[in-house]
């Protein structure tokens, strides 16, 4: 098995774990971590494709895309954490309940 | 690609709102609002000028900084993009005018929210960028900009319900965009390009393409609140401030729909089967019935309007089965394509006007009553004549009664359905209209009913009522330039095209 295939498979597994986590868990922080895991999977898949196409050096375009993607993902995660913290301060709740 | 006219407008449409939004951050409360409003007016004016440019010269492009794709970014404004940008400008400018007055109405108003202005301008830049984007990764960046701004706007009021709804909205938005990006990674991995035009030519059917289509469609369905991923929309849209609800429902969800339409029609043609179209149509049909029924069951005005958005978005998904042709049918012989496209575009525009008006009117009712429980709407007609009329007109357009834009959309949808012989969608369209009539007439019955107690309505600014009424009237006026608009859209060749599905097989199968 080539190196990039291990990365690709890992990325798919991470994506699915994250996706499941977002839907299954109720706790705010768990949900946010699940989206970050999803993101990790996606970025890893980009990088693994760059590795696969490498002749003498790795394809730079996916790396550029991943950098942008990471910035965006960090911003979203920070925003989500800020919201979760604010909800905790206002209500003391830390997870979604059935009616909210 | 180089034979298209280069114009500065596409770049300005994204750059100007970003610049003005950043500028407004340096001012205090009142200054922010002033710069914000001026920015909105300027952006809207620019959008109209750009629309005229496209109408005169056809598709225009702009290559940012002179860096040619694939290294640089190319913005491309064709007639479909021009129509969406024009719609955003017209609806957006009225919502901005309303917001300006709404936040200044000190006594009964919600107070001032100066951050509304920079966020709305960033959102506008994101929407314009999305309509102009021509590659998959740019689309990802713009939907992220839109998503973050939209959530920030939704939680602006700082209320607990809005916070919960906002966090749920944000998590759905992140999940949607990550799924979309995963699809983009697969596409890039298999083709080495992200350009939409190029992908349409080089993409080959296969398991990878099919899987990419699946995750991208899933991501965008979450973002546009398509059934069964609509759960986040009603709480988020109903808990926000009135102008924000109007923006979210009228414009933001259309962004994801636009990408879905573009990708299905222009890029993934090779991988889409007849059955896939039927499946997405089924999701739309369920959304129409389920959303309308839920709206009918609600007891607060804003929740009714928010659930109605789920249903109205369902109609948009119902054009997909008509645009995907069965094997052996060519686009030239399929005479239902033009009605189906018209239905889709008019549904987008009519819903934008009507829903914006509906949410702005609901905001006025909250301003007058302090809450939006529908049993207090008694004698609305006696107290707030103009708002009652706006709700009535917007409701008529949502139901789809003539001569509204909503009628045009639903009539064309039915025409397309019957011409294509896919009669099983017709009862859904009719039942959806009937259920919509149910909740609109329920509201109007209360509005005309005599009051039980006097003096519950506090006075609201007339100018706000008039803005809501103008938007409601707008959903009727759009039928007048219909002929012109259809010709304009047909000129680029996007309109009236369909996917000739070459592949037979299961829902997404090519193998």
C-alpha cells in the first residue's frame, strides 16, 4: 500500500467519525470537536492527493487550499466556542435538549 | 474564455461592500449606521449598473490582479448571476432602509444594533462573491463568509433562544461546508482542476465523481435547509431581529440553492441520473407538504413565516426532476425546460420579495404588541392597515394566486410538470398551495376579526409599514418584466438547458 493511500483512508475515516459525532452527540463542545475532526479529515484528503501527484515535489495548489480552509475552520470553531460559552454563561446549559 | 468582455464591476461588487464594512467598524454607533446605510445604497446602485452592463454586453469577466486562472481567481457575471445579484440589491436595499428606521425607533423598537451594518455588508459581499464565483474553492470560501455573517446576525439580539438557534445553525453550516469541501477535494484529486467550466468538460463518470456529487449535494442541502435537513431553519429565522429574519429567509438560503443549481446543471451532468433528479424532487415535495403543514400548526407569527420558508424552498428543489431528462430525450425536444427554469427563477425572486415583506411586517407587529402570538392579531386591519395589507399581498404571492410572482412560478412549474409527463408532482404543488392558503387565511381571518380589548396596539412608524408594503407589491410587479427577463436568461444558454442523462441505473449509480 502506498503512503498516500493510508492518508486517504484515514481522512475518510476521520470525516465519517466527525459527521457521526455532529449528529449523535448533544453536548456543545463535543459537537464542535466533531466538526473540527471532520475538517481534519477533509484537509488530510487534500494533502494526500498532493502527495499522490508528486513527481519531484508535491502539488502546491492543495496546500494553498488547505491553508485557506484551516483559517476558515479555525474562525468558525472560535465563533462556535464563543457562542457555546455565552449560552453557558446565560443559562448554565451545556448541551442541546429536546425542546431547544 | 478570453473573448468575453473584461469589466471592473464584478470585482467592485465584492470589494466595495467589504471596504465599506471595514470602514464602518471605525465609527461609533450612529456613524456605523450611517456608513452602513450609505454602503448599502452604493452597493445596490453598483449592482444595478453591473446588471445593465451584462444586459448590454452579455457575460462579463474580471481576472483579479491580472493573475490568470488556474493560479488567480476569475469572477464571471453571466445573466443568471446578474439576476441573482439584481434581486439581492433590490430586496437588500429595502431591508436596509427598514433596518435604518427600525433600529432608530427608540420607544417601542428593539434598541440599536450598530454591528448589524458591517455584518450585513460583509454578508452582501459574500453573496455577490458567491454569484460571481467560477471555481469550486471560491464557492466554499464565499459560503463560509455568508454562513458566519448570517449566524452572527441571527444571534445579534443576544436573547437565549436566538443563541441556541444560532449555535445549531452554525454547527449545521460548518457540517454542510465541510461535506462540500470533502467533495471538492475528491473532484480536485480526480481531475486536478477546480474551474467550473473546465470541470464540465473533463469530469468523467465513475465512483469518485458520484461520491463527490453525493457529499456536495448533502452539504448544500444542509445549507439551504432542504428536507430532511431543515431542522435548524425555523428556530434560527424566527428568533432573529426582524430585518435579519428577512435577510436570512429572502437571500441567504438562496445562495446554497444557486450553487446546487449551477453544479448540477453545469458540472455534474455526466454523473446525474434520472432517478437522482426524482430523489431530490421527492425531498422538495416532502418539504412543501411538511413545511406548510408545520406552518399551519404554529401559534406564533414568526414561526409560521419561518416554516413557510421550508415549504417555499421545497418548490425550488422540485424543478430538478424536470431539468434532468430521461435517457433518449434531447434538450431540443424537451419543451418543458423553459417553463421549469422560469418557475425556478420566479420562485426565487417572488419568495425573496414576499418573505422579506412578511418578516418585516411580523417585526412591526412585535413592535406594536410586544409579542407575536397570533391570537392577538385581532383587529389588525383597524389598527395597522398598511401592515395588514402587506401581509395579505405577501400571503397571496406565497399561495400563488394570480397575478402575483408566486402565481407565475407555480403556474410555470405545473406547466413544466404536465409537459414533461411527470404528473405525480402536480398534486404536491396544488396541496402545497392549499395548505399555504390555510395559514395565510387563518392570519387574515384574525386580522379582520373584531377586537376583544382596545388599545393593545402601540403606534409604529408609518415609513416602516410602507417599506414592507413596497416589498409585498414588488412580488407582484416582477411579473411585468417577465418576458424581458426570460429572454435575457435565455441569451446565455444556461437557461433552457437540461441534463441529458446518458447513464441509466440506480439513484446515483453509474457502474
